[in-house]
C-alpha cells in the first residue's frame, strides 16, 4: 500500500501582500507569507489604533474551520 501524503496543502492569501501561502506547519508565519509581512501587518495595526473596526480578514476560528473542512475533503 502506498502512503499518500494528505492531498495538497491548503492555501491562504497573505493578508499583507495577497500572495498565496501554503498552510503548512513549516510556515511559521502563516497566514503571512513571510516574517516581513507579519511584522508589517502588526505594525499597521499598531499605527492605526483608530482604524475602523471592520471585518478582520479572517480570524483563527474561521481558519481552523477551513482546515478541518479541507482535511475532510469537502471544500
Ligand atoms: Zn506577504
């Protein structure tokens, strides 16, 4: 029996630059594509403390849900 690797990795868009990011454990900066984007985003939030509270790009609960769904193979 061949051991197939769990399908293709889930991809998310980097909240900072919109680059596709593979949601894998190796990517310590997910959902950002890099530490640079992660810091830029955090910096933006710190700078704009008065930023209008709109919808956050995606909160962790949603991401968890997406992953669970992807793992069960129902996208
Ligand atoms: Zn990025």
